[in-house]
C-alpha cells in the first residue's frame, strides 16, 4: 500500500498548488500534463519552491507518484481537493448554525441554541456579554442566571455585562426614572435577587416620550473568544419554543469587535447603567 499523502500545512499545500498550476505562467514548470518537467527531480523542484524534503516527506511521495504514472494535472486536482476539504473543515469548526424550537439541533449541521448558551457561560473565564431585547422569568432563564452567578463566584475576575430593553407601554406617560425604578423592583430584582450581579445596561431611547424612539435590538453572547449572534431573546419562549436561528463563531476577532463595540457605546453614554 502506498504511503499516505504527507501531512502538509495549509500554507504548504497552497505553495504546492501554485507551483503546479500551469495558468500562473511559470515557464520553468515543464509539461503541465505530465511529471516529465521539473517534477522529474522532486528534491530540486521542492527546493525551488521552498518546501522541505526530509525522510518520508513530500519528495519521496512525489517520486512514488511519478513512478506510478501520475500526471501533473491529476496531482493539481488532488492538492486542490485536499485544500478545499481543509478549508471546509476549518469553516465548520469556526462557524456553526444553532437553532431554537421544536427538534432544535436535530439536523446534521445544527445544534440546540439553549444548550450552547449554557456551555458558553460554563466556559467563560475572562468576559461574558449577553444582549437581549427582552427577558422574562422562567425555568430556562432562572437556571441560566443562576449558572452565570455561580460562574461569577467561581471566577471573581470574570467581567459580566448584560444589555436589555426597558419597555414603555403605549400611552404610558410615566417619567423615565419611574420606569427604570419599576424595572429594578419588579423585574430585575426577581431575575437577580442576590449578588454578585452583572453590570446591566439599557438604551435610554426606549423610554423617550418623543414620538420617534429606538431600542437596542441586538441578541448576542460573547464568552471569551466565542460569539453567538442570534434572533432569539433571552426568554423561555425564544430559547425553547420559537423557531430561532443563530450563528456561533469561534473567532477572537469577531468576539473582540462585539465586546469593544458595546464598550464604546457604554463609554459614550449611548447605553446607560440600570444602577
């Protein structure tokens, strides 16, 4: 049995693919339909393109390929297919679909969003951000908030922020201060009855008495270097009953961007502390 193709890095595969591609116009490549050109001497070929050639490495594999009658075109297609698979695997690891609702996560490429959110909280050690338009007291939210509090106790340096909406009913002319106090006493104190508690923020435009008002409608979770962006609020209905879809990204760059963006909104006074 022939030896398996050497375990090259993605960068090495890309270098090999570029050297094999006849459309790049390298006159030193030789015949693009066979290995009779520069690949007749694999060590020299690899040295020319800057790839190492040690024992049991790519050079020996190319010698076997040539001796077996392999063509440059077939090798090019094989390397391209390997690269495509490598990139597909990497994308699958860094981005995944998450569902809420009946049969959530039952498909081959999806998973249950409510389970993922709990896992994100359990993995967080440095920072945790949860944003939602609405949250209501229910079994899932009660369990989730207790899990967050437990995590905060176990990791005292964990920085936890939450962003929510404080709702003004149609026709309610109460002052913003009255509605904030009502939210603190009737909603937040029931959701989070004891310390330590996260830093809680809201968009003050939601309490405006003007005809035109706006809200922070983002639903997202940042947990260290992971990010979830979702259509689902932090409510039992959204997490367990509604059909909701989210994207989970294992990306420090995207997690940093979202965390920093909300940090700037807080610093600029566009989000206010519930107090």
